[in-house]
């Protein structure tokens, strides 16, 4: 790259890649191999003494994985990035690199259901306690810090109610207390929001979502500074949550178009949220781009765009929800998000089903709540589809 810092899309397309020295291919090849050989014993000794000097086993590194990791370093503003076989592999490996028995984690209560389950039901079995704080105020997280607190974790926007946290303020709290801050930035992506530049130590993404962008891979990413990422890398070696080279290549392909996709996701999110807010069959809309969102001003201050995720509550009982979902023609009933196609799901039955009814009630996840991931279809077609499905409710 040139000395002048390139723009986001230029980094997305070119960072981490170079012409293949054998064929001249401008696209990084898929090194579909589990092992790498050595021409002599000295070469083997050199690589095993310093893994950065070469490759020997894909669980440790692979040229295709290395190319996408270098690309992610540039677009996330990190010193080091690591790719994983799933978002949960990224999360669990990173957390386990930071804590041990007797340690404590402070986390926001409003987080992805899989993360909630790991914090509430898995970590306590290994002697790690987690305080799940029902707040959007960074100061409330600080109040729960103990002498043995090793991580502060949060999402912004949250899944599925799109609540926001003051990212820079959380970063300051972590620095003040000497505690690593860890954030899930899946919903916003690095195009809309730059947590590392706001002082967050580790940032993760479910790469299955917007980074991949085409609903054809499972993956995760963690990025941050060299010291903490060295610990995360050690966990990845041990737990083995490494993506195969094909998935890493698909992720690299997806990241190249992240900016142009996110611009459309942002536009569709805003237009659909505005439409839903005015519809008589909708009880409530959750979208940080709306002036009615209680943290709209915070969103404007820390987000470049408000994303393609819109959550809303449909008026009526469960039969109304079924009628609405069954009448959709473009929006598909599916549990993921961040792809080029629009997807919709009821979180109470899917992403947050592991929460007890009382936990869902505390989180504000009602049975009539729907989470809509707007794709890159034409916005008017999406609005027309939602309108006709809402009007079909008897």
C-alpha cells in the first residue's frame, strides 16, 4: 500500500493480497491443504522456532487465512486479527484466553443469545462468574467492577433491540481500571463503527453475517492489539476453531464488497424503519436511525450509518405473527442476518430461545418481536412486501 492511508474500499479490495509468484493470479489462491512440507531440516527448525517464518499445519496458519487476516487488520484498524470457524468460536476462544477459575466478567445483559448462554450457563461451571448488567449506561458497568474483574464485554447496537452503549466511555473505563474491553461489532460492522479507534481493546464479528455477506460461510473474527491477540492466538491453537481455507477465501471475497453492500443496507434500514414506524399494525420499531430511538443522538456521534437491522413488534397475538410471516414474499423466514437477501425471524423462538421466559421479559424480548435483516434488494420492493403482509393480518 502507498504511504498515504487508502480509503475503506481500497483496503477491502487490496490489503493482504499480492500477485501469486507462480502463476501471476491477482486473486489469492485457496491453499486447500492441511500440511506443508520442508525442503530440509534447517527449514523445519526455522519455522517451528518462529511460526511467522512459514507454514507447517493449517490449524496454526495457512496463506489463505493469513491474507484475509491482514485485510481485516487494515479495515478494522487493529494490530492483529484472527479468523475462526464461527462467531462463537471467536468469542469463546477470546474469552477463555482472558480468564481463569476465580475470575469475574462484567457484561451488558443485552447480548446475543449464544453469548448469554455461554456467560450465564457455561463459564460458571469453570469457576468464572459473570455479572450481566441491565443497562445502556457505561457507568453502570463500572459500578460492577471487582478486584478480580478481567473483562468488560458489550454489544452496540445490541441483538435484537438495537440498544447503544457509549463505546468511547467504555474504553475509558477499561483503561482507568486496567481491564480489557471486548466488544461485539457484528451489527454495525467496521464500515459503520470503529471501536478500536474509540479505545476498545478487542473487537469481534460473526463473519457469517455482514463481513461474508452472502450467506454461504460460517466464520468469526477477533482483532485488537498484539499483546492480547497473542493470548487469543494461543487459545485458537488449543481449541482448534480455525476455518478451512475455502471459508477463509469466501470471507475474503465478501469483505471486498463490504462498503458498497453496507451503503445499501444502511439505506434500506432507514427507509424500512421509517415505513414501519408509521404503519398502524406495528406497535413499536427499534432502529437507532429513527429520531424516536432514545439513543439516536449517541448513534449519530459514533456511527457512520445505522445499519440494516430493524426490529419491530407486530400488533396482535401469535396468530397475527404467523399470518404476517406466512404472507411475506421477499423477506425469508430464517435465523441469520447480514446477507444480500432480507431475512426475518422471531428472536423469542430462535436466537434467544435459550433464555428463560423471565430472562426474555427482563431483556424486553416479547413474543411478537421480529428481527428484520434488510438485504440489498430495492427498498420499495421490500416496503411493498412488508405492507401487503401486514395488511393480510385479519
